[in-house]
């Protein structure tokens, strides 16, 4: 069975190099569904949503690894593959809980709190709901493995909304323009970079524990 991992950034995808096929959302996730469908048509038969996430629960610290039991978005809800999710949680020592899908970056503590109250999710990202939707429509197992890069009580700097280009690489020009427009966000931007590094290190540790199959019990 061929495994597909779905990420938001090139940096996340690089951690997976040589382990599986990867689809990268980039700055606009509106085309991600089509990318996942194309990978399924090429033979992908299990899908992992992988990368960083923002905490909604105040109990999740930066760097904490989260495995999604369910994914919610708008009025939809999808149940992740139980055997795969249990394997991920066990190998990675992860928190298990509901993940919320969002089509935009949650910049403020207020927006994260509102989504927590609405969904009961412990964390949110911009790719998992699209993974869940396509996997469910195609009858394929999916799982979610994420690491917190943004605590619930943190407000992200405005530059975070423009940090990626459509290929999923850091858009340094956009970040610098935002910083020039609002220099006071510099300290928050540096904190965000440090927290992202912490989350990426946590993801790498998970990959080292999981090995080449990424915990998927269906690979043959």
C-alpha cells in the first residue's frame, strides 16, 4: 500500500523525504483537495495529515504532539482510522483529541477560543479537514499527526498570515513588508520562529520512532 502525507509547508515535507509521497498545500489550501485526489489516482491508499498546528486547548504546550481522533470543520465530522491513530499516539507519546480544520490562520487568542467552544477540538490546522474529506469520500484510512507550534494564549504576529507562498516556502519578502509596516511585531515574530522550531523537532523525533511505515498498519 502506498502512503501519502499531506503538509502545509515545504519544511514539513522535507522531514518526510524518502519515506512517502507528499502533497503540499502552500499558502492557499483551495487546491489541496485536487492534489490529494491526484495522489490517490496515482496509487495512494492511506493518507497522513502531518505538520504543525495551533493549540486551542490551553493545556497543550508548544512542542506537544497531537494525534487526531476526529476531524471537524463547519458542520462535518470525520473519524480517523483507530488502529493507525492508536499506533501513532503510542509510539509518539502524543495527546489524542479532536482536530479542527480551518481555511485561514488563527491569529488571535480570541479566534482560537471561539473555535474551541464551537468544536471542542484541542488544536487546529489548515489541511486535516481536506485530508479527512477526500479519504472518507474515497474509502481510505487517514490519520493526523501534528505538533503544536502556537499555544492557545499566544497572539500570532500579522506577518504569520503572509508567511508562506503558494509552493509552501517562506515568503521572506512578504514577511519583511509586514514587518516594515508594523515593526512592533518583531518580538512576536521571533517567538513564533522559535516555537515553530520546537514543534519541528518534536515531529522529527516522532518520525525517528515510527520508522519508514509512519505507524500505518496497512502497509504491505
